[in-house]
C-alpha cells in the first residue's frame, strides 16, 4: 500500500522518539510511499500569551538547536538523516544528554559523517531557524497541529502515541504494519476522534 503523509517531531518528546523509530525502521525495510519528516517546536507551542516567541530567543529553548540541526541534515545530508535522527533522539532519551549543548549535537553529527561546521553555519546565519519556523507555522495554519507526534495526511491530522519502541535492527515488517495501520485509520476513519486506554498494562 502506497502512503503519503507527514509526521511531526521534536527530539524532547519520548513518544515522538517511539514513532520515529518505527518510521525509520519502515523506511529501511523498503516501505512504499512518501513520508515527510516535519519539525515542530514544543517550546514555541508552550509560549504563553505576552511572552517572547522561541523564534526571537532561540538560545533560551532547550530543544530548538537540535531541531534546527535535524532539519539541515534532512535537507542537505539525506543519506545520513536516518542515523542522525535516531541518534539525536537517543542522546536525549537513552543517554540523558542536553540537546541545547552544541557539543552534544556536534558529536552526533560528526559521528554519523555529517559536516558539523556546515550545519552550525546554517544555524548561526538563521537559515535553519527560518526553515523550522516556516514548517512549524505551516502545519499549525493548515491542520491546527499542537503537538508531536502528529500524523498529517490530506486534510486530516491526528496526534498519536505508540508505547513500543523500534530500535535499529528490530522487526521492520512490524514497523511497516504499525505505520500502515495508523495511516489507514487517519485516512479512512475521520469520525474516530479519541481512542485511549484507561491504563497501561505493562
């Protein structure tokens, strides 16, 4: 089944980590379709009325540096993006590192064969922030997106939480089935608004 959809991310969200591992697994397993990785700033969506936007004071936000790096790698180093994307999530959630630390981000980039100087040049001159802001504001305007991970397909958008992870090397078919199931519900059953277990049995 050929799918066309986008999924938002911010490296600080553990549920974004879970679903993006599945997405990366599915892509590695040859999933058919068109997937767009869409940056979304959790810092910006939590700015209170009257406070300064993240776009105007990015140095004060704990996640915007890594998000900018991820977008530049996605656009300029697409072959390295899957590894860098997975590693930035791991740095935050598996290693407990601070993604606002430039050295943490630089280490991830260089470890996976990306020119960190080029990425940071795009961050320093504002190119990366402009791109993140543009994509963030676009999905807010078009689909009223308010969090991550949100799946977007056509006119529909849904916030999704998947409990299981898909570390590198795990069952790619399971990941492909998981994503296909989600997008089929999104596209084919728009009347389903909320479906949430009352407890987690694990």
